C-alpha cells in the first residue's frame, strides 16, 4: 500500500481543492424576441418573453 513520504503542505492541498471549487461563466443566449442576452431558461427582463410567449409585462426604463 502506498504511504506518503512527506506531509502535504497546506498551500499544496488548498491549491488542489480550489481547482474544483471555481465557478464557471454563466451561459448567455440571445432572446428570440428582442435579441437581448439572457441566462438560459429565464424570462427576458427587457421584453418579458420566454419561448415566444409573453410571460410578464416589461418595466419601462425611462
């Protein structure tokens, strides 16, 4: 059975763990109605459409 010869330093073990804890960049898609960049499977905040249907009334930003 393999046994470590030296103690793994705190920096080395933390560096190894942080590689798996990194957050990914969210995937953005274009809204089919207005072309605004939106998170996938979300209602577009600009026009209020989702899958070609009006879901919410958009708030006018003046």
